[in-house]
């Protein structure tokens, strides 16, 4: 291959398509004698995707700002882009445990009128078709398991995962070894907490001098609601219930066609109370009288969960190294204040494509040429959008109210007032988790946090409005062949049974939104030990991020396994 893209999300699909277009433009200019350089010609371009089809592992809200898609394909609507509906109304609600207050003016970052409500999974499926029409090779069910380097640490491609290994590590009848896809340029667009991006960033120190990345977990359901309960085109963002004031969190409700509603809740994975369960927070959110009213007599039709990079501009790693570029969420391009990353992911992919054209033109795939990618990002509207809100998330370390004052100040001063609030995440999110003192976090809950005490009572799962994790996983259509080695590597299970049980009460049982981790009594020893139900995994990467001992390593399972987010 000439160029290999890892991950078929909006970033890489836009990148591959733009690369094709830009090469064509370049070669035409050379033919017409306008550009005095060499032609690039047909490149072999591949996209590898771990899901069983393009879009299978794509989960988003999603309200899409069409800025980048319009640049990529000005006639995207005429070309059949499957947008669901246009946003016609916005609202911001503050929720107490029983009441709702509607902001008299929707804060500007949350204004979405004229933007599109979409299923990002569907849009990616469609973009995948466009890529195939353009002659790009797409390989679903091909997880990239390893980055390949030469002896100078330049990236030379990726190795895909083996197929047909049984749970004891032995080859089955259908065994197929992974393949080495060698490429002049490799682009990592694996989304939040990419497993290869994690390896690469650590090996090459691409986060050196950068702020700690901050993540949140978004838990989402699609519902069919009763006609008239929620208007098509309506977009609501909420703050308040059920999060306590020390925890970053908020909800959304988007009205789609045919009375379908996208509803979800985001919880920052830098919470201090180890007893928080983001899935339970979402279930509790739905019990709020104003939300339950919308869902009453409705039907849940789909479930999913995925992490989001909410760290912002200062948490962007270096975006290039020899032979490799990082795009989209893997490069922390998301605007946390707007909860939007689709447009910035696509734009970053397009700028990566333009950089790659330059690299082929000069036949130089080293940092000398690839560094221009970071310059292009910093000269584009990505920078204009992300820089003014660079400490939006960091400010939440001081609690919700200080953060909101900070957000207002940033907005009024276009980001110049950053000195008032922490501009960085002083520690990674998992280090903020407090150890338990009995059944409460050591530091207590704070005076205004009576809401947090709710979380010590179990959410009643009534299977009408609220669902337990196992039921939800069923609605995520999650499937992995169980006869394969677990892709969730717990490096020291002794810690789980001893220190973690005492210090944090095994938070993996709560932060995982798919009931993967369970502490089970070993009947022989009487000890509670960790059981990993890896086949439930929705590939959200929360465990890799939030474990306080950092002993869970998420690696790619056999290709095709995981959720099926068609239409999400
Ligand atoms: C709950 C939630 C709500 C959101 N709401 C909105 C919204 O309303 N508006 C908005 O603009 N943004 C929203 N976002 C953010 C937006 O979805 C992301 O910013 C965007 O999808 C990032 O695109 P990406 O291409 O970088 O990565 P992704 O969309 O994550 O795509 C990555 C792809 O790479 C594949 N992959 C990963 N690793 C490998 C590997 N090793 N080998 C092969 N394939 C691999 C994955 O399976 C996936 O298909 C939301 C995100 C979440 C989680």
C-alpha cells in the first residue's frame, strides 16, 4: 500500500476521499503545465476497520456541523448523504431532581439551528460507499493490532490481528495469520483512546510537554416515543441532575424523524467518587419527571456507549512522526464545549490528506514533510474553534459553578480570560478517583452534593424507562466469538482481589457500561475474584482509561467482533 488508514470513522473516511480528490487535482495541474512538479498517479490506498461493516462501531449523538463535509463535498445532500433531519429548535435545561429550568437564551455554543441531526453510523456507511466508488480499498473485519516500525522508529505500516485463535491461544481450523500492511504513510484515526495510537504516543513520546488527556463516557439509547412527545428537529442539552457538582456531566435529547429520539448522558471519567456508575447515571437521568414524560409509553430500540476525548487543545499530542499522522479523536480534535467532534475530525483528515499529497510530491515521508500537518491544523478553523475553549474541561476540576463562570468569561473574551481557571488537567482523570473510607469516598461529598447520595441507592430497573446493563448490551447487538483469548488484558488480577477491592471497591464493575467486569466468589477459596465477560464489550475503552491502577489494557479482538451500531 501507499497509504494505510486505520479506522473507518469520519476522520479517515474524509481523509481518504479528499486524498483521492487532491491527487486528481494535483495531476491535472501538472498536465496543464500550471504546477511544475511530478505527477502522483494512482496510489494504493487502504482503510482497515475492526467492525464487521463500516459504521458498525460508530457511535455519536449526533448533531453534525456540516462545515467540513460541505468543504469535502459541496453537494453532499444531492449525493445522498443520509442526514436524518435539520435542527429547528434548541433548548438548554437545568435539572434539579424534580424540576426543569429552561435557559431564557440558549448559550451560543449549544445553538444548533440549521445543523443536521444524523446517525453517524449511517453517514459513515455512506462515506464508505463513496470511498469504494473512488477506488479506495476498504477492509472491514480487519483490526490493526500493532504498529510496525523500521530500525529508526519510523512507522512503516501496521500488522492486522490473527483470526481463528481459540481461548487457550491454540490455532483453530479457520486460523488465518494477520497480515503486514506496509505503507509509506500510516494514518491513525481510531477514535477515542485508539489502541495503536496509545502504543505510538507512548513509544515516541508524542505527548511530551502536553497536558494529560481527559475523557468522558457517553451512554446512549435510541427510543421510539409516542407521537407528540418530542418534536422532530428539537435539540435539548441538560445540566444538573443526576450529576453532583464535582462531576463533569450532562445529557442530550435529539428529535429525529418518525418519533425516534436520541437520548444520552455524558459522565466525565475524572470523577472523584469511585462509586459512580455512568450507566446508572444515565438510567437515573431518564427517571427525571421531565425526561420520563418524553419516554412514557415509548420503546427503547438501540443501546451503545463510547468514550469521548474532552481534554481540548492542550491535550493534543504531536500530530506526526516519521511515516505516521494522527487525526480526529485519536488526536484530541473534539470541541468539548460544543460536544462536537465530527466536523473537526473530518477537517483534520482532509488536512492530513493535503499533507500526504505534499509528501508524495516530494517523495519524503519523514517528519520534514509530515510536520506540515500540524502547521495546517494550526492555520485552519480547527485552531480558531479549539483554542478559545482550550481550558473548558480543565476548569471543571474546580466544580460545576466555577467552570460555568469560566465558560462565560471565555466566551466574552474569546478565550483571553484563561488565567482565572486551571488551564491544565493537573493529573490524569484516574488519579482523581478517591479511595473509599467505608462506603463513602474519603474526601466526602461536599455540602451541595446531596444528589450524589442517590447513587448509593440502586436504580430500580423497571424495563420500561430504565434498563440494566445486560439488557442494554443486548440492544447494542454485541457479539464476539467466545472461543478466542480475551482482548481485555488485566495485567495483575491479584490487585483486583486485594488492594482494589479494599481501596476502591472494584470500580471496574461500575465504570464499564456493558457488565464486562464482575467480582465473583471463587467457591474453592471463598475469595472474590475478577471475572471478565469480554464478549459483552462495546469497545468504549472506559476500562483502559479509568482503572485507577492502569492495569487494564484494551487490545483489538478478532475482526468483526463488537457492537452493531447500525443506525445509531
Ligand atoms: C456519545 C457521543 C456523542 C457524541 N455527540 C456528538 C455530536 O452530537 N456531534 C458531534 O459533532 N460529535 C459528537 N461526538 C463526537 C464524535 O462522534 C467524534 O468526535 C467523531 O466520531 C470522531 O471521529 P473519528 O473518525 O476520529 O473516530 P471514530 O468515530 O471513533 O471512528 C473510529 C473508527 O476506527 C475504528 N478502529 C479503532 N481502532 C481500530 C483498529 N485498531 N483497527 C481497525 N479499526 C479501528 C473504530 O471501530 C471506528 O469505526 C459524540 C461522541 C460520543 C461518543
